[in-house]
């Protein structure tokens, strides 16, 4: 690891590595180095509350949504199990409801269950 991140708490760059953690000597903040590298791997997908979503998560639709190519609207409260993330698109996830298969949904209308 040659690239040291800036401290997410105070923004200073005197950060050093302590085993598997980053440590900021300026404000004393410590955080796991593995989480930092995970986030660098790709955009983080977040639900309407800002909670990170991962493949396999269950989400709930928070408002009625029209579905392209379907006359059935997706009702508020519909549960989508075992979601898949869309590569390079953190604003959408894919999944199936009980009635509609192959949905692509905006994460801003979803809440992690
Ligand atoms: Zn700091």
C-alpha cells in the first residue's frame, strides 16, 4: 500500500498505517484499512436513507412506481429480495418482485429492509 488516504474526519494527510488500520495522529481517528480499499474498488450503491446496498440484499419500494413495459405498477411496500447491483451504475439495482421479473429500480425509491 503506497497511497495513504486523507483522514475522513479532519481531512488532514498525516495518516499512517497501523497493522490493518489507518490512524490519524491529528484527531486520533482510526478506521479499518480494508473498508477504505473496498470503497475505492467501485461506486457505493446507497438507498434513499444513504445506507449502502450490496448484492443479495432485500429492499422495500418506498413509493408507487410505474414499470416500463408493464401495466402493473410497482406498489409502495413491495419487497425485492436478492437484489443485484448494476455495474458502474450506483443509481440503479436489478431485482424481481413477486409479480414482475427483471426490474431495474432507482435506488432513490428503495429502502434497505
Ligand atoms: Zn484526523
